[in-house]
């Protein structure tokens, strides 16, 4: 699973990328390519807890891949197809649009002022135009062909629906296409078909007071378009991340947060992408395994090893909360909280699973 950070220059993308991936901002900023990619850990207090119980040799959190997408040398440079920025955007599963709210005279703003709605619209327009030009090209290509098959006609009907929406400034996600209709669009990898989250990069004063420019408008924008919106204070978080562990806690408490903004972002994106975690425990390793919602026990076993899926017998399952109530697998078993489930069992978020298999 990949998420991409987009936004105007100096909105804080590289800072946020660096916070998420622990790759230093200097290293990330000096990259010569259009995009930098790294791995972000999904914070999980269940893993923290299991790790404290087992004290295992290895603790593994779930992760997602993050790309810091450079681009937008100047705003409104809408030659869609030739834009390398848009090419990197096509390779991610979901987009995070970073909007600058923080004030800092030393950090240049390409548009000269703090106006998040304008900046969000600038990026949004770029994305809409890019999809629209693809749609228009394809429609005209179909129209020009000698013979229009039933299938091509279907495709064109769907593309026309998309065109209508895009021309009104709406994303393809808002068209309400069926699964079957979506199949026709797969090969185009449209940008406005991807889930989008707004990330507001506030300065510390804005973060503490909860007051910042255009707050009401942003909330309305977020609600009307079904785009979740999160607040973060990247500059301060970067400073906190450089502190010793104990100082970190104090500073976070002082800022009134228990989890960092980037941690929250990672969790929200994880959820947004339809992922849940099942957990495995033991003295060797405590681990969170990312899987799609709705996966069966047998398929989940296959995420660990194909042998487990092939030779699946049963899954021994205890919900994390039941484990925590008792404090150990043995006590959970004594209390009858450990269930034996078959291959069709649908895995739930936070299930601690032991697979029994035979090969
Ligand atoms: N004061 C303040 N400065 C920030 C914040 N986030 C980023 N910056 C600074 O703004 C500049 C541009 O940030 P960067 O992450 O490189 O932006 P990008 O161009 O979107 O990748 C850097 O000097 C950052 O240190 C913030 O939340 N507050
Ligand atoms: Mg950058």
C-alpha cells in the first residue's frame, strides 16, 4: 500500500515525509529524482503491549509506503500529460494533500500568502485537468475508430459520465460507478479516483489555540466532498523528534497530544485504505500483519507463509482485548476466551492468531 504526499512547494511535504519514515529531511530533499519513497510504521499500542508481555527478540509493526512527490515548480502549470509530478502520483493508492497554514517569514510561499483553500484548489485543478485530458483523448479516439463495439460503447458511456463530473470540478469517486463500470477505468489510473485526505500543516500557536485562517471553509470543503481532514504541526514535531525519549513525552504532553500527528496520519490512512491488522505473538516475534478487511482465516495464514494457507487446519484466535483482560495466553485459554476457528472465519482487527497447519 502506497500513499503519496502532494502539495505546493514549502507546504511541509518533505518534513512530513521525514517524520513518517525517519529518513532525514536533508537526505530526502537532496534526492535528484521526482519522488522519494520510504516506509512508515503504523503505531499500534496493542503491539506495544504484547511486546511488553513477551519481551520478544523482534517486534514488527505494520507499515505503509510513503512517497514524497516533488512538483509544482510554479502553480498552474497545467500541461497535464508531460508533467512528471503527475506520473509519480499515478503510482500511489491514496493521496495526502498537504496545505500550508503555518506562518514563517523565512519560509517563502510560492503564492505569497497563507490561503489554504486557494492552494488546495490549485492542486485539485491540476489533478482534475489531468484526468479530464485523459478522458477526452480516449473519447475522441473511440469516436474516430471505424467500428465501435458494444464494449467500446459501454466504455464511452462511462467516460462521458466521468467527463461531466470532472467538468463540474468533481472527482471520479463522486460519480457513483458500479464495480463493473470501474473495471473499464482501471487502465487509466485516474488521479481523482484515489482516496484523498487533507493535511493541514499548522504552526504551534494555531495548533494550541485551534484557530487558523479559513477553518470553517476548510471544514465545509472537507464535509461536502467527503475528504477527511487532519491537523498536524510538522515543524514542532520535527523538533520533538530530535529530542531524547523522556523529553519527547514531556513536550508532547505540553502540546496536548499523546500520539504524534504523523502517527495519527499513518493510522488514518491505514484505515482509509481498508486495512486491518491481525497479530501474532510469541517469544520470537510480536507482529502486526496488514490485511484487507473481510479476509478469511485461511487467506490470512497465506500472508505469513503459503504453506500455512495450503495446509490450513484451524486458527486459534483470541481478541486482543480478551488477552489484555487476562494478561497471558494461558489464562485466556483457561477462561475459554481462545476460540478455534475454521478456514472461512473472517479475521477481525486485533485478533491474535495462531495457525495450525499440516504440510
Ligand atoms: N514554522 C514551520 N516551518 C515548517 C513547518 N513545516 C515545514 N516547515 C519548514 O518549511 C520549509 C519547507 O518545508 P518542506 O518540508 O521542505 O516543504 P516541501 O517543499 O513541501 O517539501 C522547511 O524549511 C521546513 O523546515 C511547520 O509546520 N512550521
Ligand atoms: Mg520537498
